[in-house]
C-alpha cells in the first residue's frame, strides 16, 4: 500500500499585498450586503428584494421559500435576516 502525501505549499506575500487582499474582500462583503433589501413583515414572513435583478422573494420565518421569483438558499436567508 502506497501512502501519498500532499506537499506543503507556502506563499509569501508582502504587507501591502495582504492589505490589498483584505481591502478587496471587505469591499466584496459590503457589495454583497447592499445587494439585498430585507423586510420582516408583521405576519412573520420575510420579503427580500435583489436590488440588482429586481427579483423579489417571500420567505417563511425559518428561511424556506414561500413565493416569488427570487429563490435563495435557506442559509442565505438566515444570513441576511441575522444582520
């Protein structure tokens, strides 16, 4: 029986490169959070609008899709409503 090992891959980056990577990731996060408009309705349902596409979806309190053209995974709904 042969045992295969994966070689350790190390990458060196400068502080400036690291700062740039962090900046880009933060911008991506901010872009993502501004992409959706979330409204918790009095009846317990959640209305989510994708501002870029104009698609809207209605979700149950547990994050499951109820109706509408915007169909997000349950985890994404939970993420958006926890903010």
